[in-house]
């Protein structure tokens, strides 16, 4: 079903190659343009769910595509950031975040098959983690200091906070799913 929320989600997926191309452009301000594309994608993530609930346009397609679009964009950007800054300090939180997303997606899929998807529904901790993660990525894409604000350093700190929250939320999901998994 194509509706406004699903169109926004599809736009987010379509922005991934646009982001990649801009990220690699050898032009002045490419990082700012790439950051703007990422922010646009993040805004579509906020809007699609809100609009779906407000206009009562929720759908199975949207429920499937929305988390896929989120994870694709975040994974692609983190891989590009690790490629640009190939250090253990960048690779470790990126690997934790990407690995957690894969693990929790698999857990949600399995729990859905068991008829217990609500046991691993998105929590407020997950939303806070996502906020930290998005802010971190925005600052890391910007990279350079602006107005004496060390965006890259702040971005790295936020990325580690996001990685910690990522692990914490994963353990919470696992703990709530554990009784069902043991059956």
C-alpha cells in the first residue's frame, strides 16, 4: 500500500545512494551537504510514523519497511565513517551498533514467529539510543569544528554513549524475550 508514510520511508531508502555519492564528492562543503541529506532522512523517519498514526495510515508494508530503512541508512553511514576514519576507536562502536541492529532484528523476527513480538517492542530506552546515535552521526559527518565547537569529538563521545545504550537496550530486549526463548 503506497501512502504518505510509506512514500517517506521509500524516500529515506532512496536517499542512501544520494548520501553515498555526496559523501565521496571532492568538493568544498561536501560534508555539510551529506549531513543535510542524513538530517532529511532522519526527519522522514520522525514524520512517517507520526503521519501514519495521525492519518491512520499504518500498514504492514510500513511496519516492515520503516525499521529496514532506518537500519540501512545508519549501517551505510557508519561503514563510510569507519572507512574515512579507520581506527579502532571508530570501528568498535560502529560494529557494536550494526551488530546489535542485526541481532535485535533477528530477535524481533523470531519473536513474531512465536506470536510474542510485543515482548521486544521499541522501548523508550531504544528511542533515546536512536536520538544519541543520530546526533552522533550528524556531528561525525560534519567532522570539522564549527564556531569553536569540536563536533567530531562530541560526535565520538555521543557515538560511545549510543553504543553503550545499544548494548543496554539489546540486553533488555533479550531479558524480556528470554522466557519465551527458553520454551
